[in-house]
């Protein structure tokens, strides 16, 4: 007797969801979505990807696996729509949300008889022509993670299992976002200031010599040992940003962060000592701004 096809629901076929649907497509799989309330762009992507649109109740009852990949603000209501409609399969929760939020979703899915795998995605939507694969990180109970791993075997996606804790994949995403997105905010600010002075290409050229410390944590002891003077340097920068009409708060907060490390002047602290010093959330950090 032939096996029934595996049914996978894509919630929802945005740019990332539709690209993941493409790498999940296989003859023995049925890909569902629910287009009620979705935009024309999402409808077009679903059509192009050959997804079958069904009402949410049918999707929830027929899907063995659901993949949630939407904007973070709607991750919880999207999961609740699924649970309320009767889903009791495996939810791969791939949104950029806090571990705590992920676990709140998992509690509701478990109560409905389903299972959850925590997932996070780094890089652009997977595609054949990209120089490197998009990265998919998974965590959670082994039974669910193993199922998820067997789904994502396309070479456009590199899958890594982090561990058995629901929340690890989400935490990695937010640590990555802290550097990657907040770093871009600082790049925008620096360039806005440089442009004020006609120095954009000089800043770009100077930054091209820099290797980002987030990929070289062995630099942190040296960073910490010089932090005592970087607070003042950044307060100068913040005033210049402010006088140029640019937002200065990020840089004021960065200055306050370096102040927390001022005691490491001339020292060679371990990463653990540095992170412990950063964990002192006191009134100093709350009152800057
Ligand atoms: N794109 C990337 O490069 C990238 C990279 C890494 C990770 N990610 C992750 O992927 C997530 C989605 O990114 P994306 O680029 O695919 O965004 P997107 O193209 O804007 O897709 C978001 C999808 O969610 C749907 N949606 C929005 N609000 C909804 C709601 N209230 N109920 C149900 N569906 C809703 C959208 O439908 P409508 O079209 O109807 O609004 C759309 O189909 C991101 O938040 C991020 O966590 C993306």
C-alpha cells in the first residue's frame, strides 16, 4: 500500500515562506496555505509555488507539519489561529521572537495535542544562485527536530541542530539580530554623520579595514581594557550627532555600556568577567537617554 503524501502548511507564503516552500517541494508532499485575508503579493507567491489554498480549519486538520514564518509581531496570533482551528501536528516555529514567546506558543500547541520545534533562519530566502546557503537552526525535543531535519535537505539550506531546548534557536536569532540589525543602525548613523562633512567614501574605506568583533570574540579582552576611554569618545560622537539633527540615543547608550567596563582599564579580563560586568543592569543604564 502506498504511503499518503506528507502534508505541510506554509504560514504564510511571504518572501521567506515561499522560498522555503520551494525547497520543501517534492512529489510525495502536499503543500497547503490559507490565503484568507492575505495580500495580492502573497497570493501570487502561493500560486507561483503551486501551494494549495484551503480554509484554516481544513489546513489545521490536514497538515502533518506547519511552518510559521511571518513578521514577529504576528507570530503568536498566527499560531493561535492554527491551534484554534484544531491543529495537532508538528509546528516549526521559525519566527524572530523571544524564547519566552516561543515557549508560550509551544504551551498552547502542546495543549492542543501538537508538538513544536523552535527554528530560526539567517540569511536571505534560499535560492540556487546564492553564493552561500541560507542557514536554518533548529532546537527542541529530538523527535520533532529529527522530522524537521529530514524535511530540509536541499543544498540551498544548511540545517544545524542546536540542542533539545525550545528557545535556543530563537535566542540565537535575537543574539544575531542584536549585532546584525543594531549594527546596521550604527552604520546608518555613522554614514549620515560622515555625509554631513562630505566624508562618506573615507568612512566606507576606513570601515572596510575592520573585522567585526562579533565574529572575533577573542578581541573582547582588548575591547574591555580600552572601554574606560570609549565612553567619553562616544559622548563626543553623540553630541555631534545630536547637533547634526541625527538620533544620538544609540550612541549615548553605547557610551554607558562602555562605562560599565571602565574598571578593566589595562586588565585582561575573560569573556565571562566581561559579560558579568555587562549584566549589572543598574540605574546608570536605565537613566541614560
Ligand atoms: N526575508 C528575509 O531575508 C528573511 C531573512 C531571515 C529571516 N526572515 C524571517 O522571515 C520573516 C518573514 O519575512 P519575509 O521576508 O517573508 O516577510 P514578508 O514577505 O513580508 O512575508 C510575511 C508574510 O506574513 C503574512 N502576514 C503578515 N501579517 C499577517 C497576519 N496578521 N496574519 C497572517 N499572515 C500575516 C504576510 O501576508 P500579507 O502579504 O497578506 O501581508 C506575508 O505572507 C521575518 O520576520 C524574519 O523573521 C526573513
